[in-house]
């Protein structure tokens, strides 16, 4: 039986690493990886809590999240490639044409 | 008394018809309709007059209700007409002289196009209607309405030649200067409304002494404010500036406005409201002195002017000064008699000027005339009659009316020697400028031979009104013979007696032999008239020598005492300067500043809210989302 506190602490740690990575890195690919880390931190928390309470809904939710994450990566990578083709660069700070 | 409706509404109906058919009526038709309507109005006025005459003396004050205009609380404001001896005389003069001027105009204006001709007669009819409203008013509101209508229609007529800038300016000047006076008149009406709870003459004037205490400052203020209105319309100093400029209108208009109608309104109003004026000796003294000053002031300007219509304009000012002086010393009947005689002989003189101008192709400079006697005998003889009346040669109507005013100025309790002296000096000036005008125009050698060759007598439509007016000017003196010539023969005084019966006249302060005064005036008239003859009937170097010797005074008189320049400097430029100052500092600084800075504030505020946070940088957005999510989480946790 896994310790629920330990599982949740690990999930929180991974989430924070991911969030920090999204905020500080300028490479969109790395930002994507960080987002994936945040997704998976959430997945971990869902699985751990489902196990802890002995219920199935949390584990079902994880499949949903994985499916959405896959779709999001497909769209996101397509956008990054499109931007790279026009800008010859993928620094997210220089891409600010939507500035108000 | 239904005839009174015809008096008032025939000219109005004709004006509306002619103007609404403008351009579709031939000249003969529009002129004919206008003349017929005023002639019929005159016939109705004469019938009303005779009707009134047939009544008992103490019944001679009829109120003709027309409609209720407005109801305020329990007070009813009605559009009513009042026919009493005063207004009966006025309607006869206005329609009588007015119809002669209409007939004269049909010929004088014949060079205009059909639609312009119709416009002219429409305005002329409307003017007659306005003046009739004014004199027939039974309360202050209708009086004020007529007062303003006269202002509007004088504006339209003076500015009739609308393609001329000077005419348009003169029209505006007349209207604006009159508005200054109207302002005072309106304030006086407010005081009366507040004090008497009524505007009807029948409820105000008989109770004036009870509600406004004699000699109180309220009575003085009311009287002076009323007189301010009269100063505007009757062109008294310092509101006289519009009248000489109003000569820009067609000459028959000058005859109508400046002889028989508009300018007499002020004197008429003072006579109508004498019950209020009588309560304030201070106001009466002011009025008398303003009148005397105007009489002398305007006569002195007329001494040197060369434009024949301008000489007549200043002469009108001067004669109005006499009328005002007359009412100011309490001699209402005498002042009103002068108004009556002046209406005839001044209309005659103006129409004579128009006839000369017509013959000389619009020339007005007497320096270019001369010798017209041979070419224009009818104009010459009628003009001579008018001149004799204006100078006041013994036996003419002008003599008896002016003589009476000066006599009263000397002897009445409110009169004084100073007033009389100014009036007499004015009479001397009058004799001189009239003879100068007359002899320069009609006698001597023609100065402009080309114009002289083409000069011709005017046709019958112009000549007949001249003849009628000349005969009338001589005969109306019979209506007002002073008592020292014929005892109990002063029909005019007796006729007006019911109107002025409430006056309590103090004892005369001076006694003079009226025959001696008459002799003095005759000597003045012949002396100064003869001087004019000597200097101007033949070629003479003397006038030029005198002008050169007194060039300083000549310049002052020629420039009309620089009053126009003074007004231009003080009011026009002062106002423009003030406007520019407020534009620069208040308008641009305060008003525009407030508007612009509120806009700027909104722009900056909204740019902070919407623009500055829209950086376009994904990481800021991500941070904001994270921060927001954390905040929501925190709140959720706290609420658990």
C-alpha cells in the first residue's frame, strides 16, 4: 500500500517543476514538455487519490487527460512548426504580434 | 366698433396675401392690393374716429376684446384693442400718411422686379399693421408685441436693398440699438406686473398713484425704464445712432418710419403712460433734458451734412427731441400735437427728397444739385411748404406745435429757462439747415449739368401725395391754434382732454407774453433762413471761409460728434476684445481643457486596463493563469 502523502507530495513537486519551467523557459518545445509534466503530475494525483479512496472515477479521468494531452500536443506542435516557418525562430518572447 | 377690426387686419391680410403670392402677382396687382388695403383701413379708422367723436366725452374709451391670449392662474392676458382719443388720432395718422406713402411708392419703386416689388409692399403693409397694433394696444403686453413687430418690420424695410452691405448693416443696427431700449421697457413691464398684478392699462394707469408712491424711487425707476424703451424707438440720445443710418432704406420707407410711425412710438408711449411718469419729477426732468439735448445736438449736426436724406434724418432726431422735451415738461398735449404735425410735414419733406433723388438718378449730395426749381415745380412748391412748417414760420402747423412746446418749456412747473434756451437755439439751427438744404437744392446754378439736363418732374402717383400732404400740413394748424390767438379754438387739446384729464398742473413758474415769443421765433426763422438764402441761393464764398475758419468745429459736426466712433471703440471693439480674451483663456483654457483632459484621462485609464496587460507574451499569460488559479485554489481552501 503506497503512502498517499508521499504520492501527493511527489505530484505537487512535479507540478511545480513543470509550472516553473513554463514560466522561465523560452523554448516552446521545452515549455511543452513542462506542460506534459504538469499533466502527468495531475494524473499521478488522480491515480493516487483513486487508489486511496478505492474508487474508479479517478482512474477513468486519467485516460481522458491523456487523450486530451495527446490532442493538445498534436495541435501545439503543428502551431509551433507553422510559426517556425514564418518567423525562422521559436523564441516565445519575440512572438508578440497579438500585443494590445 | 367693428370698423376697428378692419383698421388692424386689412393691412395684415394684404401683407400675408402679397407675400404668399410673391412673384406671381404683377406690379400693378400687388401695389394695388397694398394701397387699397391701407386706404380702406384709413376709411375704417376715420369711421372709428367719427364714431368716438359721436360719444359723450367721458365715454370715449372703448375696449374691443379679440381673444384671450394666455391665462396664468387667475390672471387673464388678453389681446384687446383700446380706442380712445389718443389711439384714434394715431390710427388716422398712421393709415392716412401711410396710404399716401403707399401710393407714392407704387411709382417710386417701379424699377424693381415683380417679386421685389411684392416683397416691398408686403413689408410696407406689415409695418403699418405692426404700428397699428402698437397704438391700439389695450395692455402692456400687446403694446410690447406691437413694439417688437415694429422693430422687426423696420429691420426688414431698412435692409430692403439686401444686396447692399450698408443697408443690411443699417437694418441690423436699427434692430440691435432698439433692443437695448426694449430691454429697459421689458423690465418696466415686469415691475408693473409685479406691482399691479395686471398689465391692462385700465387696471394699471388709474391706480398708478396708489400703487407706486409719488416721488418714490420705485416710481422713478419704473418711469426711467419705460423711457429707456421710448429712447430706443424715438431715437433719443444716446440711442439715436440707428436713425441716420436707417436712411439706407428706400426713401418712402424713411418717410413712413421716420415721420409718421415708428419714431413716434416712444412719444406715444410716454403720453399713454403719463400717469406713471407724473409720479416721478426726477424722471420727468431727465426726460425733458434728454429731449432738449437731442433737439440741439441733432440740429447742430444737420448744419453741415451734405446728404439731403441725412439732413432730414438729423432734423427728425431734432424734432423728436422737441416732442420728448414737450412730454418731459408735462405738456403732453403739446408734445403729441407736434408729433401729429411733424408726421405730415416730415413725410412731405422725405417724399420731396425722394422725388428729387428720383429725378437726379439716386443722387443725394446737395453739392451736386441746384436750380431744380425750374425742372420740378410741384416738388419745389410742396417742399417749400414742408420747409416752412419745419422751420416754424408763423401760421404753419409746425409753428404752432413747436411754439407751444417751447412756451410750455419756459412756463410750466417742470420747465426751465435752460430747456427753453436749448430749444430756441435748436430752432435757430433748424431755420439755417433747412434753408441751406432748400436753396442749395432748388435755387442757384445747376452744379452738375448732366444730371440737371435729365432731371424731370415726378409722375402723378408721386406728385399727388406731395400735394395732399402739403395742403394737410398747412390746414392742420387750424386744429391746434393756441389760446392767445383764438380762445377755445384748440380742438386738438379739447379732443385729448379725456386722456390727460387726470393731470394736475401746478402754477406756471414764469409769465411771458406769447405774442412776444412768437415774434422772437419769427425773427429767428426769418433771420437764419435769410442767412441761408444769402449764402446758398447764389454763389458765395462766405460759407467756405467760415468752414475753414472753424474747421475744428466743422470736423466735429461733420463726424456727428464721433458718437459712432465712440460706440465702435467701446462696444464693438470692447466686446470683440473681451470675446477674444475669454476665447483664449476661458474657452481654450478652462472649457476646452476640461473636455480634453477628461478624454485624456479616459484614454490613459483604458489603455492601462486593456493595452498594457496585453503584452502578447505567452509567458506573462501563463503566469497570470497560474497566479489566478492559485488564488482561486487559496480561496477554495480557505472557505472549506
